[in-house]
């Protein structure tokens, strides 16, 4: 059974005798190990994640990676994360208070409002506020305008994840962004392929058994593959499905 009681970071600061930075690094390592161990075991509960992140950031309020990476850990839906977007927002707000000029926290805040909570008005406000911080990239204003105008449109989601991928300074964050972009692309491609399957059924009077038949009739140039390189297949209900060899995880999508 996991240890439920953890002293606060403020207590540890007093006990650290001036070594709170070192202790924060140790606790951040513990966060990563805890999260990684839970992910590998297929767990769906991450009860100590929030408390461990709070201790880490109370020990070192300027440990930016703990806020940013921790927010991703918390907000991501199980089994990829803890599924606690509200806790992630609280973590980022503490980061903003401690680091008011760090504009990327506002980007992360807006993204959680957008992707996990579907609160597009709050997301647009967060992106707009972040765009006014020193050093903020110009695309923050574009994000604010896009979210405000289009809400949860697919192109807006791609824009957001593409910027996370392009700006990521951590390999794990970059991989997560790539996985989400793959899932978004696969969702769009599968919808398009389903349209071709309906057209084939109307034309031939029967459902297609494989995409090879669509190639033979000229509806497709070649058998389609998903963004990870695995071939699409036709599922039991006659709709496009992912191959068992696919690396796409559609559970990442809202």
C-alpha cells in the first residue's frame, strides 16, 4: 500500500538547512520514477502524484520543468496520466504566481482548458494573457484568436499540438505531442476512408472486404496506412479500424 502521509514542502524547506534546491531535485526525480512506474504497471490511479509535485515546487518554486511536465502528467487521461486536469491547473497557477513573467505557463494553462476541459473561453483568455508576457511568441495571439473563433475545431487542435511539438525542450513532451498529432491525423483519415467505404457499398451493392478492393475500383491509389506506418483495416462493422500493429492510440483524443 502506498504511503499516504507526506510532509509539506514548507516543512522540508525548514529541515533542509539551506539545501532545498538539492532536495527539490531529489523529489522531482521521485515524481518521475513514481509516474513511470505507474505507467509501466498500467495503473489508472496516481494518488501521490499531486502531493509529490506540490512538495517539489514548494521546495523550489522556480523549478519550471516540475510545473510544466507535472501538469502534463496530471492532466493526461488514464492510462497515459492521472486524469486530473483541475489539479494540473492549480499546479500551473502556483507556477505563475512564483514565475509571473514565464509566458509558457499561460500556454500550458490555456491548453488544459482547451484540450481537457473544453472550456474554450477560458483557454482563449489564457493564451491572450500569455501573449502579453515578456518574450511571448507571436503565435500565442494566433492561438487565442483561433480558439475564440473556432472552439474545438480539428485544425485548432493540430495547431496547438504542433506548437507544443515544435517548442518542446523535453523528449517525453515531444513524443507525447507527436502521439496526439498522429491520433488527430488518423481520426481524420479514418473518417475520409469511411466515406469511400460508403461510396463503394453504394456502387457495388455490397460492403468492401478489404481496401484492396477500393484500389481495384480506383477509389484509392494504394492501400492506406496510418501515420505510424501500419495498414488500416476494415473492422467487423464495415468501418475503418487500426491494425493491431499500429502505434496510434485514439484514447488520447477527447
